[in-house]
C-alpha cells in the first residue's frame, strides 16, 4: 500500500465498487488501543475538497500479522464531513481496515493499513500527553497533603473529635483515587499556565527556586511528609515539583493580573471583595481557556 500522507492523518482515495468516486478520507485523530475499553475513531470525508455529508459508513478491521477475528465499526455522522465510531480492539499493532461508503445506492470501498498505538498517557492537551506518571504524582501529592492534615489533627485534637477529623480525611483520600478528579486538577493548572505563556509570562529560575525552598521548609516540619517523600523517591519528587512550580508561577501571574484589573475597576471595595471578584473572573477565564484547547481524554 502506498502511504499518501505523513503523520497520523492518512489521506486516501476511495476506489469505487462499479462507480467512479471522488471521495477522500482522512483520519482526524490517532487511534489508540485501550485495554477493556473502546477505541474511538474519527474520520473526515470530503468530496472535491468539500465535506461529504449523508454517507452510510462502515468498516471491517483485521490484524495483519495475527488472527484476532474481524471487528466491525459503524460510523455516525457528526457534521461537516466528520464521522465517528468505536470498537473494542484486543491489542495495538498493524490493522487492515476495509471502509465502505454508501450514498444513493452507490458504494465505494478502500482497503488500508493503519497502526493502532499504545497511548502514552490518559489524556492530551493540544497534543501534549498527561502521562500515567503525571497522574501518579498528583495522586501522591494529594495523599501527602492529607497525611500532613492528619498529622496536624493528631497534635490538635483527641478522642472523638480526632476520630471525626480522620474519618473525613479518609473520605477525601477515596475521592482522589478517581482518575477524572486528578485529570481535572491537571487540566485546570495546565490550561491557565498555557494562558500565562501566551501572555508572554515566564517562570524564572530564581522564582522557581524560591517557591521550592519554601515548600521544602513546609514539608520538613512534618515527619510523615519526609517519610512519604523518601519512599516516593526524593529526586523523582523534587524534579516533578520543579516542573509543577513552573506551571504554578505562570498561573500566579495570571491571577495577579486579574487582581490588579479588579482593583482598578473597583477602587472603593475592600481586599476581601477584590479577591472574591478576582476569583470569579479567574473561574470564568479558566472555563473559556479550557474550551479553547484541544483536550482528548482516552
């Protein structure tokens, strides 16, 4: 088979079944194998460079190097020439895909090969992976902060009051095991950090070092923090923290912009009201920024 385009967008001409065809199809997104989950297809069909609409599209999939049977995919029209479907594939590797496109009683068929890949993470933001290592780190950070709260509670409370606090913290610990919760945390931070970069801000080395020194001092106050960081791997932890604080500093600069803006627009309100208004604008800005990004959760 002759490859007609580089990268993950594979464009090919469909050979007609008894008729001429001017359809072109491109794979809009990479196709990834996910164990015990369906893999999402998204293709775009054009006719003479215009979106092709009203097509009935199906595909049969077979591995080229081994026999895992045939998998059938039915596509639904999404609009603007985009068609989507899904199939639960048994593994990554090279697959033969036989696409059939029908309209007004005429059918076109194309056989192509496509390599289904192993995902490098759980989601992508503008093509950049949120890796399993990222999720592991966020899960650890959440658990670390809860452990610190528990240590603080042990110094402050006792008896039933301590038991109530620890029960609440245990409930929080269960919630942070949810992958979607962790992805939300990561996406929120990265989205605003990207906005900071777009505004021309930078996280200077001295700014990062200052923040890291402060957080080191905070963690050093707690036995449980030092123990957990040691078990996680100190070099691994602080390398991830450095990357984390590069993003945090960018978000802080976006927040400072908003606070300055609110103060200028509302010169007579008190500091608490300024922070409230700035927080509201921050959330609105975050929602707008997230919607502007290409986010794909696998």
